[in-house]
C-alpha cells in the first residue's frame, strides 16, 4: 500500500477506532484493546508512508473541493511527516498508560474518553498532512472541538469553566485571527497551498506581510504564546492522560506546528528574515519563555508547574520560526519531537504519583523516590531532556536553536535560551532531587509504583528521551527537509 490509499487509511483508522470503542463500551477489555491495536496500526501506516514517500512527487489525497481551486487535500511534506510520526507513535503509548491510570483512579466516562481521544488523533493527522491552509484550518477546529469533552471530563464546575476558557480562547483566536489571515492571503495570492519558499510575490508590501504574520502567529492559539496562554494551565483539571495529549501528542504541537508551517510554506524563511515584525515576535517568544519559567517556579501544584513549563518550551519553537534562519527552523521542528517525549514522560510520572501516592504538590514529594524509584528516575531523565543536557534528546534541538539565534545575530535571545535552561534545572530537576535526597515527611506506608500498564508507557517514553540523543539523524533529516 502506498500513496493516496495510505493517506486514506491514516485518517480512517482512528475514526474506525472511535466507532469500535463506542460499540464495545460494555466490554472494557475489548474496548481498550481496540484503542491500543488501532494506535499500533496507525503508527505502522505513518511509518510506512515515511519510509516509501518520494519528496519530489509526494502523494495527494483530495477529500473535497468546496470551491474551484480550493480543495480539502492531504499532501505530506517533511515537517508534517515528523509531526505525524510523533503523534502516531505516542497515541498507543498514551493509550497503554491510560488503561492503568483510568482504572486505578476509577475514572468515569472512560468510553467517552477513548472515543474523543481517537477523534483527536484523526484531527492531528489531518493537521500534520494538510496540503493547504484550508485543510489545516478545518482539522485544527475539529481538534479543538474533539478535545473539549476531554478537558471537561470531570464534569464539575471547575472543569466546565476550564472548558469554556479552552474553547473560547482557541476558537476565538483561530476564527478571529487565523481565518482572517487566510482570507487575506487568498485575496492577495489566489492560493492557500503550502509552497516551498512561500506564496507571496514581491508586489506584497512588508507592511501587509507583517500584519499577516501577526495574525497567523496569534491565530494559532494552541501555541500558547502570551497573552493567549491561559487556557493551558486551566485545562490541567483534566485527567493526566488528557494532559499528556494536550502537552505532548496533539494540541499544543498543532499550534507550534502551524506557526512553523506558515512561516516556511506561506511566507518563506527569507521573507520572514526581512520583516521587522518577526524580530518583535521572536522577542515576545523569548519573553514567554522567561515569564512562563518564572511562574513555573512559583507553582507548588505539580501539573500546574508542568503546564507553565510547556508554555515556556513552546516559546522555543515559535522563536525558531521567527528567526528567519535555517538552524532556527530545523531546531524548532526537532523540538516538536524532543519536547514531546520529555514532557509526556513528566506528565506520565505526575499521574503515576497521583495514582500511587495520592500527591499533587511538589512540597509533598520529599523522600518519595525511596518508595517510587522507577517513577522518580524517569522524571529525572525527562527533566534533563527538557533542560537539554546530554545524553538526552532535547540536547540537539536546543543546540540548533541557540545556533539559530547566533546566526540571526540575536545575542539577547541566546542569553534567554541559556537562562531558560538554568531555570528548567531549578523548577524541574529539583523535584526528583528532593524525591531522592530529602527525608520523607511521613512513613508513606502502602505507597508503591503505579500500575504495570502505566510503568510500561513511562519506560517507553523515557527510553525515547535517551534514544533521541543517539539516533537523532532521522529526525534531523526530516526537519532539514523543511528548508531544502
């Protein structure tokens, strides 16, 4: 199987999984088997596409053509393939983790959870493989709607309030800014196709391009660039597997992926470099990196600390896109994968601590490493990868991003990235340090490691943090293909 049939099945498999989950809702073991098997099949399909595709003549699947010359179509390119591989791999891993977590935590509405999760992965695949901005926008909105029931999973007033903020900010920015930018782009160029080097001719003024770039960047609210970031910490009321989906697998990655894709395939990095507003947006990304890090240091709630850490790390990718240099774009593309594995490991560990020890605050974790050594060791590895220390995957993306700031001549932003890494150590690495080296506040009788299914998932993502250091070349080639 190759080409258009592969693209068809990549969209169909998660949708069929959602239907299968609904039909097997009264048989939990079968329902969860459907989820995991579908995830494995999807990843194999995406991996097959990545292994067989010819970038000179990539396949195209036209889903519909509502307006002549403006189709809903899938056409893979290297950046999208990288995103699809990450999301495709982490879906079955997150599903295995969720089985242990949801059962141990006695969560309600598990069928709705697995169904919405599958639809969300379908939307993520549509975003990753979109051949034009219209297709990306449609799947972007589907992702917002599909993840709403996941954010409001608990059903209490706090969850409903978080859901309103979530949907309001994400759809408000996409409809208010991104859709306007798309219409304006169509009016100027007559196309929304993703084109290497960009679609804007020399007749479009830098003022117009600057306005469009601002609209696209702020229209991608899922990137959580300040001041449109409040939905992300608010959404932490959701179960931990949902937090993993939001932070590592689909939602926030869809936001920064959109900014990268627009920068490279609608504007072109050469035009980005020429626009004065790109420097201001890079500075805003740098400010987001630092402010979110400082806020993270003040948070005692573990998931809230991780949420602000995510906001900071997303700023790295936006910064890379706005530098207008090759190293920045490649570093931003690679950081999509590197951050995904590091951050999903941290959230998996946070969920394991909640299930096994019933603790949610950093101040409660003293000595917990003696009771949960595997979980705390995994947290340490994930944290060091986020920091960007070898031998962990985050090293390479941060290396390239620093190189990008130097190539662009933004020395201040080089300092921002260095300072941010030090702050990462303070608010992330300090957690396993106190877990291993501080005396426990209580005896902690009965505390043990999380369920086996959750530990398996943690082991997989933790191993990924290490392997991505020693086996970074495939990701580098994919990310490098963005600017070929």
